[in-house]
């Protein structure tokens, strides 16, 4: 293979007509190549085929690159989960985002 390490990782959970992206990551060496956007499109296609009408995710507010990508592909902020993630100095909130399929 061209890349002997994991290039990307994703997991999706379906609940009734909702899809939840539990994890999506692209290795640092491949970030900025469009893989994240293509993976989000693929996850949307999979969710839609399984009957989902919307897709949700949580992201750290400090993850500016991910926030920009999610907004670019049509996710909108719908809420915040206080103290959701462990952080170096205590806890960090999660931004809750939704994309209508």
C-alpha cells in the first residue's frame, strides 16, 4: 500500500431515523487532501440509504479545522454539551452539530 498506517477512521451509529457520527479522523499526514469531506459524504450516503433523515456529531470547539470542515459540508451548530470531553485543564465542551439529509 502507499500508506502503511491507518489513513482514516470512522464509525456511525443509526438510531431510528437519525445517524450519529461517533468518530471520524484522518491521519495528520493526509489532512487537507479532501479525505474528510469525502468520508462525510460517504457517511451521509450510507445513513440516507439506511433511512436516516439527519446526521449528528459532537466536536471540540478547539478543533477549528474540524468545525470548518463540518460547516463547509452543511452541518450547523444546534447546541453545546458542557464538560463533555476530558481536557488538560479539566473538561472541554462539545459543540453539537446536525446536517439534514
